[in-house]
C-alpha cells in the first residue's frame, strides 16, 4: 500500500513540477522562431484536449453500463 501511495504521489509531483517549469518558460508562439530553444516540455493544450476526450468517453461508457 505504501508503494502504491508513493507511486501516485511521485507521479503527481512530477506532473506538478513539469507544469511549474513549463509555466516559467518563454512561449514560442509569442516570440516566433527565436524562442525554439526555450520550448515547453508538454503541449498543455493537447494534454487538456486528450483529458477532456477521455472524460467524455468514460461518461459515455458509464451511461451505457448504468442503463443496462
């Protein structure tokens, strides 16, 4: 149980750390081609879209299972 809790906590700390690091970086969109050296690690717009898609599919499947 402690190992499982440690893995979950580690994953949350990793995601939080990457988000903080990325939020401090210069946006390549705002500064054009010159900003290629300071690109973010994660494309957060794509990650948000994928998360929303996953939630929508989970809701649809739950509705199918619950209606039976």
